[in-house]
C-alpha cells in the first residue's frame, strides 16, 4: 500500500500515474453531470404532467426492470468482446436517447408513455455500458490503487450529484426542461472522448463464449460463493430497495417546502454534498480492515438519517440529513466497488460488474417504485420515515444471517 493512501485527503495518485485513467475519469464525470440534469428533468416533467408521486415512482420501474432483466446478459457480452468498443457503441446510443428527450420536450408532447419508453431504452443501454466500463479500473491501475481509483470515481459522481440537480433547477427556471436534456446530450461527447483514448480492452485470456444464460449464471454463482461479495450486495440492496425514496421528493417539496424547482434541486442535490465532503477526506477509507462491519454500520446510520428526514419539517435540517445520507452512501459505494474489482478475476469481471450495476442502479429504482406506492397511500413524510425504519430492519437481519461477512478482516494485500 502506497504512502499516499495512508493520508487523510483523497488520494490522487491514480490521476498522476495513469493518463488513460485520468482522461476516462474526466470524460465520465462530465457525462455524469449531464445525466443528473436529465434525472432531475424527468422527475420534474413527470410530476408536472401528472402531479402524482406514483407516476414518478413508476419511472423507476421502467428504468430499473429492463436493466435487471438484461444486465447479466450484458455483463456476459462484456466478457466476450473488446469492452472499449462495446462502451463506445452503448454510449453513442445513450447520447441519442438524451437527444430524443430534448426533442420531445421542445415539441411539448407531455406524454408519460414517451418518457417511460425512452427510460426503457436508456436502461437497456446502461445495462450494456456500465458493466463493461467498470472493468476498466483494474486494467488501468495497479491493485494497490484500485480503492483510491474507486474513491476518485465516486468523488466525481458525487460532485455531479451536487451540481447536476442544483444546476438543472436553475436551467429549468431560466431556459426550460428542454435545455437540461440538451446539456446531457452534449455531455456524452466528453465520455466518448475519454473512452476512445483508451487502449483495446479485450478480456484477459481471450474472449469468452459469448452472452448466454449459462455464462451469465456463472457470474452469479461466483458471487454466491464469495461471502464478502454476497454480503456487500445484500447490504446495498437493504439500503436501496428498502430505503431510497427520491420519488417522494417532489411531493415532500410541495407539501412542506414551497414546491419551487430550485428548492427541489436542493433536496435532490443535498446527498451529493455530503458524499463529496467525505470523499475529499477519503484517505482513511483505505485503512478500513473490517469491511463487512463498516458496510453494516454505514447502512444502519443511513437508515436512521432517512427516518429523521421523514419526520423533519425544517428545510435546513432536511438538507443536512440528506447530506449525511450522501456521505454514508459514498462509504458504501467505495468499499463495495473496490471489493468487486479486487475479489473478481478478469475473466468474470464483466458478469460480476453487471451484478454490481444491477445492485447499484436497479436497487434504487425498485426503491423508488416502493416509495411511490407508499407515497400514494401515506403523506410523503410518513412514507419516507417508514422507508428508513425498513432499511434498519433489513440490515439487522443481514448482519445476523451473515456472521462471516460481519467478522471479515481484509488482508494487507487487498
């Protein structure tokens, strides 16, 4: 482990030692910023058309279910071809989806069906893109810098999470929803440049047999056989499926905080603020040895904060609590991401990364569907508080059911 990793501040060594990683990091980060602007625009457009938390939550169904059904095959595809070429094709497709979103908004269609359809296409492309893209990290960095690289990736994601919704709120107020979608379409150019500069990325040892159900299940069997991977995924699912409640933010904003787009931007961007702060001082994350226990404790604290969000009627307190949730989520993401890359052989990284994507992206979408359903029956605050309590209960069950995961101590070589 390098000396830099033992410091307190975020370790930027990967940016210095690997120019390809630096270009990929920058391009992906810019595109992620545009993606958060589109997420904001879709939530706002759906709520503007329907004034229904259920309709907003259902967006998670159309975004999450296609990726859940297809992501394992997408991951096996990433273990069978040059991953760089695959990411370039998928990213181009995603840019076209964002362009279409801008066109429908400019045309004033106000069609929920069109929005849901585009979310399905976006989800399918993401199920191909994300697993293959995540395999780049251990190919561009030495093993001792993988966790630092994961922290840097999450840092840029959190920066986009902060600035994206806040910027989108101002853009909508000044130029309309169309401008948010258009900005996202343009931002994909940076992602394409970052990936195009990479060397070829065929799977080590040659291409696999190609996408198939049997190949996809091999990745799932590997995860089940590794207690640390399975436990990390279960912790994340406990937080996301049981607790994530972004679909309730428009209703919460309308009920308690005035209902203005800028205020909604603060609520949606607050978690990114906390995540960004903790990542700037993320050097200590490399020294965590009890990784399983750290994940469980971070998840329990996240559930407690979300419960308090549901009970709060103060905008300032709500923003602080959501920022704390973001800080805890960054810890969860960095540790889980590093575990996946360190504990997985390259021949299986596409498929295991597909499962990682399924948990990290599909879980929140299912959580938003649950939150939307709950929000259609209860006040937004009550639904959010119940979500936090469900997260705590699920994590307690996970901790009791997986003692090996709870007691695991990382080796220095990791």
